[in-house]
C-alpha cells in the first residue's frame, strides 16, 4: 500500500468541557477520533509519537493546547501521528536471530587476547 501523508490542525477545545483532571486524556481521545475520521481508518492502529504526547502533556493534565498541528502518515494498516515540524523516523525492523548471533560473534573475534598474557606472568 502506498504511503499517504497529510497535515491537519486539530481543534481540542472540547477537552475543556471535561473535569480539570481529565482534560489531556480527553484531548487524546478527541485526537484519535479525528485521525480515524479524516484518514478513513476502520480498525487500523493509530500510533502517536512520543514528541506529540509530550506536547499534549507539556502544561500538565489540566491545560492541554486548544489546537494542535499534526502530520499523519498512513501505511500498511497503521496510522502514525507526529507534530507537524517533527522529523519522521522510520520504525526499526527487528533483525533475525541468526543475524544477531553472527554480529556478536564478529565482535568477539575482534577483541585482542594479548592483554591477558601479561596478567598471567604477573600472577606467577
């Protein structure tokens, strides 16, 4: 599936209708509903970046921002939400177990063993 990328300004003013200590969680729910509606997501995963989450929580649970500008990227059943000016880092793909073992073996081969010989002479 091709990547679909869009930038939206999401109004979060409705979060202020909630009780003070539930405003940011409500803002997150409003954001997720907005993303699902505008990116036509039916049962797809919506992932918020850590920078976006930190921006929502910046002024504590009681005072979320009134609006937020986000960049949405839809790709293969997941929708990722970033701040509009945030750099997008591609998710790391897990290496196969066999490749990890080979990488560890190469590191062990590179270690010099000459340092252990003087230690043996001093012990005698």
